[in-house]
C-alpha cells in the first residue's frame, strides 16, 4: 500500500525467535521505539511474537532486513532475523492460502529468500497425511491436521535445516489480523 501523500509504503517486519520460551525478551514498547529510531513512521506492533507494522520508503527486502537486523543487533546485543513484507505482499499471501480445511492448523512461514527446487523437494519429501507443505515464492504454507499420533516435524528449525534460509512462522489467523491493522 503506497501512501500517495508521503510516497511511503506500509511494511510488516516479522521477527524470528523473540519472546519465545523466556529467550530474547523484547517489550513491544521498546521495539516500537527502536523502529522509530530507524526513522520508520506509523510504527505499530501486534502481539508479543514480533510483528511490526511501519511505513518506509520503497526498499529491496534484503536491504530493509539488513538495516533492521543491524539496528536491532546494536540495540539488543543479540541477533534477530527479520523477514519484511509489504502489506500488499501480505494480502497476496493470505489470498493464495492453498489450504481450506476448517479443523486443521494452517501456518505461513516467511522465508528470507526463495529456496531452490532441490531444497524444496527435499523438505516436501517429509510430508505425510497430517503435515502438508506448499511453497509460493518466499513463503511456505503448512497444514497440520488433528489426530496425528506421530511427533510433528514442522518447526522453524526444521524448515531452516532443509531449506538453508531463515524462517519465521505465523498462523494464518495472525496474518489475517495483521492485515486488519494496516
């Protein structure tokens, strides 16, 4: 979404691994201040898992991620991987959800880069009747059906190990709620 009066674009930065299991704790108020200090505008956070909405000049995703990661590393003293998407990209991601089962959990993993076919095929080989994966550009969708008696494979570590890219995951409901905040 381009703001005509300012020429700014609305982004969402998805941060990986913060406020999980008592590790890498960041208060959302502090995170907002850090983003404002990077000269981003209209900064807003959604829930504690590291979803930051903000306005910025149009920038390549890699450059934007690098800028945010560097500033967070300086402020926090530890590494935080960031997967930025524009609001328009996020709306497209939500609109192209390949899964429509109502009793299943559906997740979107935001990837730092599009993995190559060989890596995708490797990860897809782990699918089963209860965990199904689909790729679309820099995202991976996962459907997890209930009543699985085996240990679930799906996790950010599992994705990163097989795809060799950074990943952070949100459920599809969270993605929809972020879109409502735009």
